C-alpha cells in the first residue's frame, strides 16, 4: 500500500491494515507529519520536563518556569553568537536577575536555585548530559508503521578537555525551536515559503515544492478566518464596529497583501510552466504543482473579492439593523424590574439618580417667591351671597 494523495484528489483511499485513510490524512502523513511531528516533539520534550520540574517543586508555584527556560536559551544563543559562549555559572547568575524580577520578595537563594534548575534542565544534567529521546509514530510509503526514537540535545558544553568551566553552546535543534516559537504574520510566512519553493524548484526537488504550495494554501485560511470574523461582527451588531478606524485600515492592508500574493504566485506559476514539457523527467509532479498553484491563485482571487465586498455588506447591514424595527430581546420583568425590587431605597437612589436626571432633561430651578407663598397660605375672601345684585333665592338654580 502506498500512502499518496492530497485532500481533494480523486485517488483511492490509502489502506492501513483493515482501516482506510482519507486522502486528507494520507496527505498529512506524507507531507506534514514527518516535519511537524519532529518540531512538535522537540517542543514537547522541553515542555514535559518543565512540567515535571514544576511538580517536583510545589514551593515554586507562581513562577513562570517556561519564560525562564526561554530566557536561559536566549542567553546561551546570544552569548554564543556575540562572545563565543558563557559558562554555566555565568548564565545562572544572569538568569537569576530575571527570576528575581518576577518575585522580588523571595530571597536571592531561591532565585539562584530556580535559575540553576532551569539551566540544568536544558543541559539534561540529571541524564548525564545525554540526548533527550521520545518514540514517535512513523508510517512508510507502503503503510508499515514503526516507532523510532526522536532525540534532542538543546545545549552542549564545549571547551578544552582540561577546562574546569566549559562554555555552553546551543545546538541547531535548540535554535530551531527558539525561532519556531516566534509568531509570524501569515503573509510573511507565505513569502518565505515562496522563496523556499523557488530554491527547491531550481534543485528539481518537486516534492518539496508541492509541499510548500500546500502550506501556502493552508496559510490563506488564517486571513480568511480574520475577515469572516470581522464580517460576523458586522452582521451581529454594526454599532460595535468602528468602520472608519478599524475596518477600512484592515481591509486596505488585506487587499494589498492579497494582491501582492496573487502577483507573486502568478509569476511563480509561470516559472514552473517553463519546466513543464513533454520530455520533463517528472512531468506528473510538475503538472500537480501547476494544478495546486492554480487552485491557490483562485482562492486568493476569491478572497480578494470578499474583501472588496465589505463596503456593500456594511451598508446593507446598516440599512437592515439601524432603519428597521428590532424586537426587544430582553425580559423587562426578569432583567429590570425584579433586580430593582431587591434594592434598598438608598441603593435605588444611588443607582437611578444619574439616569433619571438624564432622562427627565433640563427642568426650571425652584426659586422661593414670597408673593407666591402669601397667595398660597393667605385665607381666601368669603362670598356670603347676600351682597348687592345677588338673588339668594335663585342661587344654584338653572337659568
């Protein structure tokens, strides 16, 4: 059984014993798992040992051991690059300053103890400075599964044999781990992958070119998810979106990046087309690369159209949400009246004083008037009904 195929290919499903693998998983095992598992395994070995160290020292709870481990690795890499390396004691003393910054109230002894433990973890001092190891699953092209050992050494000691204090130097794996933890913008990562594809194409390593194109296709999903999330925010409540200050700058940047990627991928597709001819030794692979590039260009073009339609979508949502009747979506009794009934009078005054003042608007000030006070409290004149011109007999009668 041969593990070939990528998601979307109309190929037979790869067989694994009595179970079948989808083309997506077959493509993962062939193009993604070997490298991803190696990188993730390196990181897992470091993180697992940090977790073990934290469990062994509950009194260190609250210290960010991962930050201190990365800080120690950074010190070892930088000192190796600038000065040729520092000794273990020099690295520990410098790292103790970072540990003390996190918990300055703890004593210097604890700070030095934590720094020394982290550096020894990178050196694998408990394992006598041997390489760390971890078994992992490997699938051959015929479907056979084995579990070889993935080994890792983060830091090694170098120096003369009679040197009392050898210097610490990072391994290539440690530098790779440290760099891979840095988050890149998807467009920058795509540009780096494209440059790598050009180099692999010159070497006629067409499998690597195809894998790189697949990775660039995957990176598009990050930008698409970002735009779709913004579109959902607009559809849910257009008032919560700052169109001029947030949406327009993000769309301008996205459309510029997508346009640049489309131009670059079209140029790379033209370069690949120069290698495609009837006498090409790897014509099927080149044709597959061309097909994947065309799919990538179509995806980028569709994404560009989506970004360009945001203005119309925003205006449509404005018309729908701001100029149409919207039903009440809360329960006044459960969410307004009942909570107010549970308040004391003093709490009610504190809560409602400011809103009521704003809702009732400006009112004329109450100014004391002596004339008004006299008119209100002075007794009124009595009318007996017997004066001149009165007819008491007809009082209260009609006409």
